[in-house]
C-alpha cells in the first residue's frame, strides 16, 4: 500500500496563539496530532512535548526494540501498536512531570491522537477530544471516541448526539495528557483498505465543520495537503473559533495485482515495481 | 441583604434575612421562620433566590399561601409584597443586594466554559452524577449492558454469530474482515459497522447494504432486531442479554 499524506495547522480567527501541533513522519507512515491547553504559552509547550515524545519513541523502535511496554495491551497487538500506546503513556508522564516541577506550568495538558500505518495494518492510540476518521466507501467512520463530558453523557444515554453539539460543556475533558500521573490510553488496530482516507483533526475543525462536509471535501479533493487546507479554510469561514489542525493520509493500492498489466498501458508514467506484463 | 418580616397586628414579630439558603416557613419549630398558629401547616412554604429573583413556594399547605391576596403555589416576590399565611402577614423587603443565587437544584446549568479544561476523578464523578440526576432518560443504561451481536441467517461466513467488540467491524472477503464472507466474487470489503457514542452505524463499502429491505446511501444507525443484507448474506443485528 502506498501512502500519500499532508497536513496543515492554523491559528484560526479568534485565538492569539496556536496551541495545536502535528507531525508527519513519512518514512514510518506515522501521524501524530496534539491540541494543548493551559495558560500563557503552556498549551504550546504541552502539545509540542506530546508530539515530540511520541515521535521519538516510535522512531526508536528499530534501535531499541526491547523497550519496556507501559499500560495494558492486547495479546494480539503488533509491536507497533504496543509501541504507540507506550509512547502516549510516556508523553503523559513527561508533561505531568514538567508541570509538577514548574509551578507556572500547572494545569497544562494536551490531547493526543496518533496513527501508525504498516502495510494494511493501522495502529491508533488516543487520549482527549482530537479525532481520527476513516473515509471508506463514501462513509466517514470515527475511529476515536472523545474523552469529553458531553460524549460520555451521550454514551450513557443522558444526552443525544444533537444535544451534545449544542452543549456549553463541550470543552470539558475527562482525560488528557498531563492531568494525572498515570492515564488510560485508548489503543486499537484496524485494517486499512485501498482507497481509504485517514483524517486526524483537532476540535477546531469538528466544532464548526460537519461530518458530511468533511466526507465531501475528502472525496472532491484527493490531494491530501490541498484537502487539509480546504477544510481549515472552511473552519475559518465559520469564524475559526479555535486553532485548526488537519492531517490527511490516503492509501493507494500498489499496482502489482493480477490485472495490473492491463492498466499499465493507460498510465502516463509506468513505474518500475518489478511487474512483468505485456503492453 | 433582603429580608422577610413576620407581622402581627402591624407589629414586627420576627425578621429573617434571605441569603443563599432557602428560608422555610411553618408551624414546626425547626423552620427558619416559625409561625405559631393552627391555620399554618408544619412546613408551609419556603422563600429562596433563583436566578437572581426571590421566589415563594407553597409546600402543599392546607390553607394556602397568598401573595398580595392572590393564592399562589409559586410566585416571584417583589419589594413591598405581602405574603399571607394563616392570620399572619410577612412583608417582603427585596431592596438589599440579592445574594449569590441559590439554585433550586432542578436545573444545574453550569457556566459556559470556553477554555478547555480537564476534570479530576472526583469532579468528573460528581458532574456525571449530577448529569445523570437531571437526565430523565436512563433507559439506555439497560441497553448498554447488552451485547451487540450479528447473527447470520443465510449465506456463507466463517462463523454463525459475531459479537461486535471493535470500533470498526468489516464485512467482506478480506482476511482481515471481522465477518468473513466466503465464495468467489465476494467483495473484499462489502460493508462496515462503526461504533459511535450513540450506537452502531452500518455504512456501505464496495456494496450497498440493505437494512430491513431498504438500500442505504450513507451510515445508518442500527436498531435492535434490524435485518442487514449485503453480498448475498443476511444478518440479524440484536442486543443479546
């Protein structure tokens, strides 16, 4: 599977600084996004620390494969899923420790949503209310559940999804990096199919842009970077009340299938992936 | 501070101020404003602040509560109003500054929060309990205890029944599909089910599935007992006890 990706982060139209942070590590097909919180510039510190810690720990997999695994794991998880989940635990410890040691950073925290793609396997780890979606077969599938008060109320049947969208309490999180010494991390594995489009975003997008609009943009604009920019621009058109970050990755099928030689002739620049076949 | 003056024969018998706590009025001595008269019920009425306004509420008394000679069950009070209970009159003095509003607890609306904040464990338990108390619809709680299951009615699949535990369930021929379809020309990924906060949504994949005979164009929430048809397979979605 070939992965094409792109991302954008934007301060929005209301906030003075951008507390969001993201990183795409192309050689690893690793995508990490974080939304920071805390007074002064501390939200920026927290989100940068979160992204950096997760990326470093994942990059370290080759060099140091036996590193300790933190937190509960499933027996069938791949090494990458365990690594990613552990990396999120490490990021939490780091932010928590920093806030404890520096009293002026008290209350700083961050969300974290990270996806690591290895062939057809997608590993995801997540804390907070930044989301991951998969566009597949024209449907937008949500891979994360928000760790927010209103989302928990929807899951418990206290609020409907529509009531939650109108709630004044949307910013209240039940879980975030840096709030407690140890936290629970949601981690899962999924299968990636050709033509799937993955989207990670901060709540600055989902508060003002609807899911059908996100799905429509992903379908209309297949270039990941341009699609991310279009979505951020749409959020700004709606007032840009918060920082907006969008990361998009698309899975494209390698052309080594049975009938690929039929399609090869139609392509402008045939690649050299070792296929043999007639013209 | 606003106050209530219990009058008898145009003389002040007792005065109480109305603060953040409600003032209870009645014949029983445990009231904030006891009124010793047989026409007064043991716990007759209470006065309190709600959203910055002083309110009197009759506590299902036998002889009733009157504001300016009108019988009321609940009424907003203004400066100079008179409450009549039995043969007694209570003068309302609302001229002072209103106390920090005492909320009746009926509608625990929280202040608007723009900045993202995280609740610690204790706060979050309290808020969820408060939210549960105000939410009248806890009937879903029962549903949540049940196990979402797909039962295969017809067609070739690798199992007869699937418990939906993942956020994403793929129906297809793919080796990675949860519900694996068998047979030639079956699509790798025929359809999928996405677990969201408010339920399970069936969405199209390479095929357009049907729910209870109706083709769907986008994600549709599954209800207990729905019949799902896709790629020659019929599945029954149920919440199993």
